[in-house]
C-alpha cells in the first residue's frame, strides 16, 4: 500500500485528482451559461426599453450570437427535447401576445419574451448543426 517511489498513486483519492479538470470545466461551463443567460436577458430588456439603441441591428445580432453560444455550451444535441419544447412554448407565447393584457407593462413584457425567443430559436440552429455533424462523424 505504501510503496516507496509510488508518489501519490497509492493515495485513495488519487482518482479524484485526475477528474478535477473535468469538474472545473463543468463549473466553468455552468458559470458561462449563467453569464450568457444574464446577458441575453439584459439585451432583451434594453431592446424593449430603448428601441432606438438597436437601430443598426447590433443588439439583435448579439442576441443571436448569445443564443448560439448558449446552445453550444449547455444543450446536448442528442437529448435536446426539453430545450426544443421550451423554445416552441416561449415563441408561441411571444407571438400570441399573451402578456399584452397586463395594464401598463404587458407590452414591454411581451417584447422581452419576444426577444428572448429570438435567442432561443438561434440555439435551435446550433442543436441542428451539432446533430448533423454528429451524424456525419458516425
């Protein structure tokens, strides 16, 4: 058990040390997805609160890029059913103008949901692309 010169290999937790980079990558990806979600929501709010800020379309492009990045980091392309269902539901709610019935703020909330659905639909393209690549790789 205590072989001289064996280094740390005899230590019972040596296997955990080898898996630490995997754990760190998982935590980094989780934090990255949180940041992406926060930025997408912030962009959606800014686009509703100040529509003139998106005159050049750069904020919309930012939403699309954030949606693509989120799906690349957080969604498993082989098991994306929950993501796809949520995307369809949010897009349907945005197009139905459900929140417009709330006095004073309903239109703004509907706008935010509409812009969030743009980011979600962009993520669907990432899922599609990754599934195609996985099929081509075999």
